[in-house]
C-alpha cells in the first residue's frame, strides 16, 4: 500500500486508541463515542472504501445471498475495487509528478547557483576594471596638471631659435673684434717700424753732424802746423 | 559627561589600531575613546556598539595628535607624549601609560604644545612638531631626542613624510612649507605658499591668513592647504599645478586612489580631482571638521571616519555617503 494510505490508517488506529482511553475515563459520553465509532470507524475516503470492501467481501463470502443479490453485491464490490485501483493509480501518478517536479527544481537550483558564481566573477572583474580606470584617470589628471604648468613656459623651438640667432650675432661680433684687433696690431707694427726708422735717421743725421764738426775741428789743427 | 560638555566637545585627532579593528579618537577635554569597528560594522550592530568600548583621560589638555605604531598608541597634547599599549586598550583595561616623554625645552617656563607627530619608518624615529617652531626627532627605541630641525619662524601645524626620498615636509603658521632631508637633517627647500598663483587664481585668501594646516604627499605630488586655498603641487618642479575652489579653510587632506579628499570648515567632506575640480561634497553631522582618517590596513573594515566640532564621529563605509555616527 502506498505510504499515505498506511499513514492515514495508523492515524486512525491512534485516534481509536485515544478514544478508548477517553472512554475508560468518562462513562457518560458512551453514546457519543459509540456513535462516533460507528460513523467514523471505517476511516475516511480511500481507507473507508477498502474497509467497506473488506467487510462486504467477508459478508458476501459467509452469508447466503440470492443469486441476484449476490451478483449485485459482487458488482458493487467490483466497482468498489475499480474505484480503489483508480485512486491508487491517481496517487502513483501524483507521486511520479512530484518526483519529476523535484528534479526540475534541482535543475533550476543548479542553474541559479551557476549564474550566482558567474555573477560573482563578473563583479570581481568589474572591480579590477574600476581600479585600473581609477589609476588611468589619476595619471591623466596629473598629466593635465603638469601640461598646464609646462604650457605657461615659452615654447622650446622659439627659445632655440632665439639662442641660435644670438649665437650667430655673437660669432659675427667676435669676428669683427678679431678683424679690428688684427688691424690694430698691423698699425702698431707699422708705426713701430716708422718710428724706428725715424729714430735711426735721426741717429745717422746726428752722427753725420758730429763727424762734420769733428772734421772741421781737426783741419784747423792740421793747418796750424 | 553632561550635555553642555558634549555640546562643546571637539574631536581633534584619530588613529586606527594596527589590526584595523579599533579606532581611537582624542578630544579637547584630553580624553581618548576607543571604539570597536568590528562591532559597529557587524550586521547586528545596535546603539550600544556605537559608543566607545573604553574612554579614559589621557592628558590634562586637549589631545592634538594621535599616532599608532605596531604595538602602541602615541598621544600628544600640551607638551607630553604618552604611549599606551594597544593590547591593553583592546582588553578594555584602563591603561597606565608605558612611557611618558616630553620634548626638550629651551626654557622650563613653557612646555610647547605638540601639533603633529609622524613616524619615519626608515630609521624608526618619531618626528614631532609643535609650538616651539622646531621639529624634534626622537629615536623610538631609546626615547632620546636625536636632533632638532630649526627653520620655521612660527609654530608648526602639520608634518608629512615622503617615503621614497626620505624627506620630511613641515607646514606652519608662518605660511612656509619646508622640506628637510631626514638623513642629513638639513633643509632642502622652502616654499612660501601664499606667494604663488595658478592661472591667475591667487592661492592666498587674505581674510584667512597664510598659515598651512594640512599637508599630504603622494610621491611626486603634494597637497597643502590652510589659510591659502588647498592646492596641488608638483614637487620635482616646485610649481603649483592646481588650486581647488573650496570655500573655507581645509584642515586635513589625503590622497586616495584617484581622488583627493579634504575636510575643513563646513559640514562636508570634499572629493576633488587632481585637475582642480571639486567632484562632490558629502554632508556630515559636525558643523566643521578637524580630522579625517582612512582605514586601509584592514580590507573588511575599510572605512573613512571624520571628526570635528561635535561629539559625534561620522563613519563612511562607501565613501560617497555617511553610514552612521559613533559618539563619545
């Protein structure tokens, strides 16, 4: 017998035992109990059907019925049996259905677990992305700040050009300076030469004058002799 | 702690524990409160978890600066530096301070207040700047003051350390940011921030003065603000690159990923981009903010906390909005 039917039967037995104990305790409610037992003694639903079937089967076997009554009784029993089988079939199908539902739910549960773990992984990935993006933003900001400062200073090419121009000017000026110095040297030398020749001429003229005066002094001395 | 005292309380400093699960905050009454972040951030947090797990009086005067080493919490206020063990604080035991040192004073009349403390991890020394216009460097293991950096003409507000080059930056009331080399203890640069302007936007705001109250560095870049507007500087070229058009003086600023976050006058935290634009201003409960701290040591409790002229400290779990407030 399926589990639910067995369970219900055991519950019914328990109820009957309880009622019996209660009956032992108070005698005044005898009628009520008896009536209850009579009405409810067979159980409810399927239980009742099986009990009734058993009882009617016993009756049918042990008592003398006329053939029509016996046959009708037999028919009644067969229908009752058919009803019992039908209900058993129904409960079996329900049981199968429950099993399948369980499997379905297990599958859905496994799916959800998987999607949870993948969501966790995605979250971790995104967190790493955020960190990277923050670092990149920080670097960009620092770069911008420095670029602003650098922009304030004049352009390198311009200063280089200025420097080149200044260099050229400097070279030209030094060239001119050299030329002037050379000229100065030359003039100095020329003047030096001029002055020395003048001095020599002066010397020779003085020498000549001296020699002349010596000559005239000597000749009167010679004439006096 | 009556309602009047709560009304007049200001939070001046904050520090996270080395494990990142606790926050210590110091106020103007000299008290330090330790809050448990794991309790406050857990899903079943209640009103009680937003109160401190431990509240003790650390100094006679206000606690201007807090600093966490690997094992200790250092607090400084009017002249004395006290060290408290984090292990004891976490166990909710009212601690006795394990070491109590004061800066060397030239005259014994006044002990200057200490406004900023940072740790130089390269040689494990504590750099302290305060009211006597000098920066004192103390060796952490022996507790002896190694050297003094003199140069500022007025008291020092803030200190910062550049890891890569091992340089100390200090900003003071005289409006100058001085850069010192930590190995040779000599000044390297001096920038008078209020003299500069960027794109014809003058940094100087004459109604506020020229004092520098916040400094932050990110290797090549430096943020400084205070009386002059908050500005971003490129340190290699010593030139200012952007000025942030924030109303009010900024008291603390930090670099975080691609943003600059700063707090100051005004009940909001400003998010700015390096280019000089203010991206967002997130409102918070105190009417003006003094301190901002980011808990980056612990990935579970990655929060930003701000405190200011209120007994409440706002906690931001997502930096775009205020999640809840801890209160003294």
